[in-house]
């Protein structure tokens, strides 16, 4: 204790620091008793240390300090009350929050957020009722931050507050804390909302609370019931917007009904709700409305919604997505709509999408949007369709003046050149394992892909993204993961004639290779990948040749790459690769 009275500041601070390791309420009282005797700077440090002890024995001295002395000391004391206090200090903190000092107000509000103990929430609610107008919104935020669910009835009572700032904060808080049972009261408040900001906050609150209903089909029921009873157009529009936020099947049906039978304002609200629909389930409805409306604003809004929904995860096949994109492009009118449609096509990596984009490369008004879409479409396709990618990029570079487009196009072109004779598209099967067998032991154990006539193996297409650096390397660890296993890779090599060639393989770990059903290479290695490490002389038949690789995995990395060159290691002309070609039969072991 004598350290607190020492003239040396370092000794004094060391003594205060020791408070943390000294146990007991009596220690708290003794240090607290010294607080008024210290200089203001030391009082601030001591108040922080007492607060960290969390011992309520220091509450009286902190309460006194919060109302007396220098402003910095009062601020430190107010902050300490958040850790030391209980419901008994709520009045003091609310009074400080309402004061003229910004620093003290902030400290008091922060302490109200962290205050613990029975009755603290109720005490804040009680003060909310008679708080000055400028303090009501901050106190509502305090209750929300405290997740004071007992305050929900009081918040519902003041939700129609004439002060829009307070009402907005109330609805934000209710959106966090209200329960589904509160939906009828919330909907009533929504119907009485006066300002646009208040309505938006109320709508968001209703959506948030509705989503807490465990049975998803029932989430819109309370809103649908309110819509049935609501006769005022503004109220019906608000409820339609809420249904859009809820986004289930019943809500979608109600919006379709409003589009058919509603007033102009209700149809507008329904369209806007559809354009913001949260799930791909409404894609067909959006497309249908887009195809049938003549309203230019609605068409752009719906197009934006379609771009978002068609780019989201869904159960659609790539072909279904492409078909929807085609329908959108066919219906696009005018420059703005064509731009939106091009941004939609940019999300579809398919040569047919490219066919829809390419004519617009010659239209000055949308040339750059078409060029960007073409690059985005073709970049993921470059591994499987290098000739198509190269021709597309050259057309883009010939017409685009946009530096970003040209930079991305050149990146694809450079990657194509870098990986020109590497195999950049594979079909992959696996992983295959056997209990108790290591990757090296699995090297000579045949799995179904090695069997003649195998039809049981499930293969999946993997196209390497040439824009991602060393694209020729297939990262099996990222694709399949695990240890002590094997995977199979296959593709088809087309040669214009029968000719000698060299297969160059890199693998992590071992590799076995078949060409047209015959084993041409086997290296049961335990190694990291080095590009082209194994060089294997092979003979390519005229036409399609099936190449199969078996890659083993022990621990750590797992990857492979391969290319076909001439016998001297130079570029071999007249060949191409296609991982989707399946004319050849699986190889016999």
C-alpha cells in the first residue's frame, strides 16, 4: 500500500499493477480508500485496475468518482461502473449519458451495454420511458446490444414513436430480439409507420422475425393474413415487400397474385420484391415477368435480379442455366438491357454462351461489355478448348480499348502460350483406398479404372484454370485430399498421323501410365512434383489415343502434370487433347 504513496511514478504504477494478483475483498477496499488521495492521472490508472478486479467492494468509490473531480477521472470511473456496477447505477449512467460531455456520454453508454446483474435490463427500460428525446435512440441501441429480450414489450409500445430516429432504432432492436409471437404487433406497427426510413426498418424487422419460425412454409403466414385484411395501398405495398424478403413459396404465390390483380403501385412493389428475391426458386417467375412487361424500369430491375439469381448456387444443370441465359439475351432490348444480359452470360463458361456474346463485339455501344464477357467466359474454357480460347482472345484484343479487359485477355493468352503442349483438361476418378495399404503398396493393386470394359467408375471433368499460375499442374490434394490412396486421370490425345512422341510426366508421388490400354511407364516413387521429370517414349496412333495415369499418394502433397512432345523434347504439331472424348475403351491391365 505504501507504494501508492511513493513519490516515484514508476513505483506507484508498479503498486497499482500488483492489484491484479492480490486476492480478497479487503485488498479491494484498502486500494479503493486510497483513490481520493492520488493525483488525477494515478486515479485513472487505479480505477482501471479496480474495474479489472471486478470486485463490487470498489463500487462506492467508483460511483463517487463518476460525479466529482476532473473530467478524465469521471470518464474512467464511468467506464469502471460497467464492470463493477449493477442495476443501482443505471440512473447515474443514464444521467451521465444525457450530459453535455461527449466523452462522459460515450463512457456511460458503453458501461450500460456491459452492466450485469439482476434487474439491469429492466432499469434501462424504465429510464427509456422518461429519457430526454436525444437519448432515447442511444438507449434503444444499448438494449439491442445487451440482447435485452425482456425489453421487447416496451419497445413494441414505443415503436410508433413520432421521432423517426427512435422508431428506426426500435425496429432494428426488434429485428434482433423479437419472437415470432410478436409478429402481429410488429405488423401493426409497420402499418402505422410514417416515414420511409421507419417503414424500411419495420419491414426488415418483420422479415428477420419471420425467418425465426422453424417451419419454413409458415414463415409468411402472418404477413399473408395481414395482407388479406389490409385495404390501404401503401400498407399492401409494404407487406408485398416483406413477402419478398421472406422468400418462400407462399410469398412467391402472393406476389404473382399482386402482379395479376394489384394496382399499379402494388405491381411495382411486387416487381421490386421479385427483383430482390433471395433464392433461385423465383428465377422462372422473374424471367416470365421480364418477358411480358413493357415497363423499362421493371425490365432493368428484373434483369439485375436474373443476373444475381442465375449466378447463385442452385440445382440447375449447366445446360439449364445456359438455356435461361439464351432466353434473356433473346428478349434484351436496348443498350442497357443488352449490357445486363452480357453480364449474365459472363457467368456461364460454355462455348454456346460465347456464340451469343461475340456478335456484340462489333457494336460500339456494348463492345467493351461484350469483350469483358467473352474473356470471363473463355478463361475457364481455355484448358479444354485452347484453340477457341486463343481465337476469342485475339478477337477481343483487336476491338477492345479497355485496359482492364486487355490485361485479363493477355493473361489468358500468356497462360495458353506457357502451357501450350500441356494437358490442361482431365477426367478424374477416385480416390481409391484399401485398408492397411500404403500409397506405395496400392501402386500395383488394380482398381476398376484399370479393368477392360469398366463401366462402374464415376469420372468427373476437371478443367484447369489457365489464369491461376502453374495451370498445367492438377492439385489432387485440393481436389480429393487425404493420404495413402490413389487416383486416376484420363484424357484422349488426337494425332493426325501415326508418329513417335515423348510423354513427359511429373507426379507427387508415384505414377503408372497406360496408352491405348498398354502400360508404357511405371515409377513407384515417393517424391515431390517436378514438371516433366519422367520422359517416356511412346507411339501415337492416327486418330484418338486414350491416356490413363494412376497417381499414388502417401503423405503431404499430391499432384500431377503431363505433356506430349516430339522424341527430342520439342513441340509436337498436329495433336490436340479432349478429356470428354470417349471413343476408346478403358485399358486392360
